[in-house]
C-alpha cells in the first residue's frame, strides 16, 4: 500500500511540473502573471497588476516620492512610489529593466500604478555605467572623452556648476582639480533623464570608479560632482530634469559652506 501511495504521489508531482506550477519559494513571477501595459484600462481600477518593461522616465519629487514610466512593446504607464516605500531610488535609472506590481489608480485623468511596498519594484539589472577615457579637461564641469568605439564626445558634468574661466573666482582652481582627478583617466559615465543639452554635449555624472553600491558614502568618495561640492569648488545645480542626486549634492554644498571651503571661504 505504501509503495502504491508513493507512486501516486510521484505521478501527481510530475503532472504538476508539466502543468508549469512554480516550485515552493519561487520569488520571480512567471511571465504569464505579467499584464501587457497596453491592456491596462479603467476595468483594472482598484486592482493589483504586474507589468514588466524598461524605465523611460524618472522624476524624484521634493517630498521624497518618485514618479517613473515603465514601457513595454504594447504601451507605457506611469507609476508613483510614495516616500514610505523607500525603494532603491539610485537604481531607478533610464533603460533599467523593471518588474512593477501595484494597484491601478486614476490620477489627474491618467492611469498609473501605485506600488504598495519596496518588493513591488524589482530591478534585476545592475547599475548602468559607460566606461570612457578623459582626453581633455575644458573647465571644472566640462571634459572631452573617448568612448569604447574611439569616438570623441563632449561631456557636461551634471549636478554642479563651476565658476567660469572668464574671470570668476576659483575657476582656475576648479579646472586644475578636474585635471588632477580626471585627466587621462578611465572613468565611468552615468546618465540621468536628459541625454544632451542644447549645445549637443552629453549630460552625465562622472564616477572615478564604478561603485558596487550607490549610497552616500560612495557618492562622497567616488562621484566627481560630489567631490568638487565638498571642496567648495562648485555649486549644486539641478540641470533640467537631471536631479537624481540633488538632495545629496545640496547637503554636500551646505557642508562646504558651513566649513567655509572654497567659494564659501569669505561668507
């Protein structure tokens, strides 16, 4: 009898596996559980859905919330993560793959998904950086680089504004500091929302090394904009929608001002 039960249980297990049932403890949702974004409509209001796609827009709000768009082949939908969720906001970047779950709601006439916890925002990929070599330092916030294909690109470093070389105090100091840290070095570019400015320059953050984790400690020590802010050689400036690190940068600028460094030495 015991052998018959064992054989019956084995048959049942095989049938379950063939039917595509997930094993206990599986954390990733099967693709069938994900709804095409283009099919989401008013009939889903108040219901939880799950979608997969890539991030095409990210906005960090002053009160701590984050708005972002997720796009798949069928459409795009907006999401809003309120401050209580505390997702890894630094991982939320353009072109990042994302699996999003949450309740569909109507906000200002537009359907959006509101995740209910940090586990509703799954970001399976890594941070996105582009390795380049700096070949020329123009001033404290502009450099020329060579990308992997050998193309020469002009980069406007975002998050900061350095004094202009045309007579502004500490402009030469900011340029020399940029040369010390960047000239002839291999560095890592990170994109925010805006790809280029009106002059055709790439808008990028520059990292001296590729960080394994982005947090306040790595920003202070490895992010070029943060270093110049701490030394008082730049002001914190949000460049269009490129405000990913704005709260941290503003805090670093205040720290330099309080300590009377650089631009703030006589204030």
